[in-house]
C-alpha cells in the first residue's frame, strides 16, 4: 500500500532530522499520546448515541492512562462531529489521518460507520475498529483491517425471525431508510423469512427524518399487507415518527427493532408508545447482578457518572479490547496494531466472551438477545 505511511521508514532512514515531523503514533522515546480517531454524530438527531460511545470510550482510556497507559504513553481519542452525514465522515477521516495523525479509527457511529468510515480507513492505511454497525459490508472481508465486536444485521434479523415463528407470528413487515443499509435489511429479511417459510407481508422505505413527505406512503404500504408485526430499521427519529403515525392509523400489532435503532433514545422519543416494543441486543444485559461483566460495568459507570445502557456497554467492551491490543502490539504503528488485533485472543469479561473479529479470522458465533421495553421505562429480558 503505497501511502505516505508506507514511505515513512525509508524517508526517516535518509533524513534523521525528519524525526520532528513523525506522526504522533511513531514516537518511541517520547511520551506523545497514542491517538485514536472517531467520527460520530455529536450534534444532530443521532447525537445521544454518538456522545455515549465517545464518553464511555474516553472513560476506559482514562483508566488505562491512570495505570501507565501504553508504555507510559497516554491513549487519546480525537472525536470529530459528522452530524450523521456520511459525506462529512469521509472528510473527517482525512482530517483525522493528516492533521491529527491517528494510529487507528475507533467507534464510528451513524451513517458514516457503514461505508464512508471503512473506505476512508482503507485509503489511509488505518485499522477500523468496533464501528457501531451491523452492516454486511464490514464483515465481507473486502476491506482489510476491519474489526467488529457486535453481531451483524443478519444475525439480529435471524433472531427476530426465529422468535416470531415460535410465538406464532407468520406475517412480518419492515420499514427502512432508503439507503444502502436499508436495502441490506430488506434483502436480509426477505431471504430469512422465505427460508423459514414465513411471509413478508409488506415492506416500505422512509426518509432519514421520517418527514411528512414520506410518512403517509410508508404507513399506507405497511398497513396494506396486514402484518402481525413490523420491524423498525430506520434511525430512531424516523422510526419514532413512523410508530406514532401507524398507531394513529389503527395498527395494533407488535414492533421489533434492531439494536442500532431501539436504544434509550428511541424509547424517550416514543414515551408511552414504547411499551411492549421488542429490541434485539448485541451485548450482555447491563443491569443484571448475575453476570460479572455487568457488575463491573455498573461500577465503572458509577465511577465516571455514565448512565448504564446497552450503548455504553458496547463502547466499554470495545474500548477495553483496544487497550488490550495496544498493550500486546510489539510496536506502536498501524501495521503492528493490526497484527495485534489479528492475534488478539477472546477475552472473558465474566459471563461474556468478547473479541474484535476480523472477516479474515475464524468465524465465531454472534451474541444476540431480545429485550422488551416496559411501561415503567425499563428494558427486561
């Protein structure tokens, strides 16, 4: 890969004075920070999720730094706001690489996590670690140095299809955003339900904001198929508006949402309408006392004044695995970090085995669970 990083070694050998212009990750004698880069929605409709991932990761890195960091060098997360716009994510990747000289990209959230992030990482020669995305493209092996923690969209849809079949639901609908991720969800649902001999009752797309221009058509199209349950695959703002509109139109069936849709932010948007909604989850139940990982996480949240949530749990697990990989890396460079991630053993967090999975590695079973949101504002299993 003939990038500026690939040429760094030969340039340094020819001109030692270039030490002053080395990237932050390349310093061996100094105590310069080891910078990781993140592009996430810190403002806009998806800001709550972006901030949770950022703040939780920063807290994990702060604890690692208090214990000596990586060979005495602190870990620093540089976060740039992309307002949930993929085109801004692409620009942010360039800035993180050229201006902030990050070692790797971590914890991307929102529209840019699926395509703009990994493509930019490939162009810049950077590992792309733990995006909050279930996109199949990230798991296809086409882009090198992509490492995922969570289950895929297909894993979550398979789980919903199995569950609905067990309780006698045979007619499913889907509402999704009209973009690459939405098309993936559509195709996955069709293939999964056909394989299980369940019926795709109705499918419709909706725009990113769930605007008044797209809502009436989506509601009409879904109701026309008379589904017993509807899967929500749009972002939480659009999904909340769709739920309100279709309830007002008389729909009395069930709702299922994927983990990237059905977090606390969606429930807060819906208020009482969220009661009874089923949500797939890709990390352990964070409020239980029966798992060591959850007890440790609750103490962590108490120390750092972070609200306990599934989103924070995911960032907590991913950030700890990154710290582990950095400590195992023989040198601090993108290549050596990727090698460390490739060989990183699964970590037993106490009732949950976590690893950053590469598409080139040995396939592992994905963790998926199902929760229900209650009338008193809690998730239950």
